[in-house]
């Protein structure tokens, strides 16, 4: 089965600083990859998804970007963080005909 | 620390029958609880959530869930299953202001004609 490695688990960053969250997947190939965000007390919001290397779809306009440089690597980035970027970020992976697997998440606090 | 256990990775019901998907949680703080659904080839969609207040929560598509603190449960129900309900369902817990979201392993619901 799949294993998703997501790091760091917690992150505190000042406003205006850059961001890079990394997600790597083991145990499968060519999965669909997702970045979600949850703000306090609210549901998950799909930020980006990718069906293959270099293929990124954005669901909502925002201060963030995503890249998929390798089949099993998915990176969430920002050049300049905003206060509103604070939240819980979750990476997920789904291979064809398989269940959805989640990473352990990153709690981001922008101060 | 928090965790979520979904009993039954696969559940099958007949169309028109009651849907019951089980979720138990553990949390060291008052929890926020969520049910998400993922339809084939789509992203996660929030069905319903419990934060505070009324323990019986109604969501979209006729689903509802009841928060039972004494049983640490948040089971999802729907009185009458429809073919379009076939999907994967995820229960999740968030530790209040800590915000970290922990998911259960998911339950695949099959609706039989």
C-alpha cells in the first residue's frame, strides 16, 4: 500500500517569507496527487491537484503554487507568505483503482 | 493526540436501505468532527461537520451524523440509500484550535440495485 511522507509537521514563518512544503509518495507509481488546506473549524479546501509530472491544476486563486518535479513528489510553495495562509495543509495521493491516502499534514502558522 | 477509527473498509447496502457508516474518535480536547465524501475521479467534498452546539448535524444529500461524547462516536447515517451515494467516505477529527486534521482510513460504500 501507499505511504505518504509530508514534512515538516509544524512550521512557524513570518509574513513575507517563502514557503516550501514537500510531499513524497511510496508504494505506487503515477498517482494523482492533491494539496488540501483546512482553516480553523472549517472543512478541507482543495488547492491543487496533479495527474502527472509537470501537470498542475489550481482550484482556487491564491498566493500559493504547486509543482510536481517527479512522479512521486509534490511541492507546495509561496514566494511571500500572508497571514491568511495560516492553516493545516494536507497532501493526499490516489493511484488508479486504489484508496485515497493522506499524509500526516503540516500545521503552518504565519506571524 | 487524536485518532479516528472507521469500522468497515467496505459497506454494501441495497438501494432504499439505511446507510450507517461508523466512526469512533479519540481526542484530548473537545473535537471538531467531519465527514467527507469522495466520488470517483473527484476531490474530497465536505458532507457535514460538528463543532459545537446541537449534537445532531445535518449535511448535504440527506446525510446526518450524531456526536455522542459518551461513546466517542460520530456515525454517519442516511435513511434511504441512492445509487448516487456510492463513494468513499472519510471521517476526520480536528482538535479544536489545534486545527490538525486526522483522517480515518475510509469506508467504500457500494449501493446495490
